[in-house]
């Protein structure tokens, strides 16, 4: 019954909210090329999604973040609810990486670019390096934070090992890397499901890791530390890659 209600009532409401707020965001991007207004709209959209889905988000650790600084936020990724949870809970201006194909879609692609989001490039090492370097420049020069899901996608059961991109960006930008843990989002919206089941999720902001003085040769060590901290907060052991 709970799942049926989510499919018949909650899912259409979320789709409608996404269309309306997406249109508002797209319009604001015409005069605001900084992405600041679009981010505020995205935060409002996220809060609507959580409210419509009867999702309560318990947040701890945000007091560790200085709004005057830029950070590289490094989080586990278990559900499509992860991004709304972070947008609604972390009081920073931040951008994120989106699938490269989305940047080719008319209107949406231009909107993503104007908002300052960056493409994920997995099959072209040179383009991937360029995208990560652009992310580092964004954090360093504009003091805007960047959200990275270093597992490379959502996980159906437990965490996967982190890729080094987030550590690379943090070191190259000189910004602190912040481990962020999301708990119970997989249960609220499992992979392959369109039903938001409602309930409580938790977002934990860990202690920022300063990268000043680190070189790119330290990215493996930093990546491991980030993975260990997130895994400890989530309570999962990363599944070895085969």
C-alpha cells in the first residue's frame, strides 16, 4: 500500500515539481550567468521533493563548513535522493558533475553550462583531466564548492572504492576535501524504483581535510583517507572492484 501510494501520488507530484522548478531555473539562467540564482532554485526544488516524498533529513556537522570558503564535498552515492538531500541541507553555493550526454540536450545543456556544472567524461582521459582541472579552477578562483560522488555512480548494495578524481580536484584547487555520508537514502528510493517510500535519512558532514601543502602525488593517500572516513560514517566496507 505504501509503495502504491508513492507511485500514484508522490511520483507524479515530484515530476510536476521538477518540471516547474526546472523551468524557473532555466528562465533565471538567462540573466544570471553566475549560477547563484539557479542554485537557490535547486535548493527550493530539493526541499519540495523531500516534503512531497515525506522524507525527513537529519543533518549533523554543517557547522564545520565556513560559507566564505570553497570545498570539495566528497559523498557516497546510493540513491537519486542523495543530491536533493545534499542540496537541501548544506548551506553552500556548490556545483556538481553531470553526465556528459545531458549537456547535448537542447535547453538543458545550455542551462547546465550557464549554471556552472561540469560534465563527467569517462571514456576520454584528456577530456576528463580538462573537466577536473576546470572544476579545480572554479573552486580556487570563485570560492564555490564542488560536489563529487567518487564511486562513479549509484551503488545497489554497498559502497564501491573511490576514484581519485575528487582528491585530484581538492589538491589542485588547494581547497579542503570534506567527507560527506548519506545514510538510508537507498531504502527511501532504491535503484530501479520510481517510488519514494518516505522516512528518515541522515546526512553527516565529516571534518574537512586541508590540502594545503599537498602535491598531486599525494592524491592516492588523500583518496584513501576520504574513502575510509565516509565508509566509517556510513558503516559500509567498500566492495572490491573486479
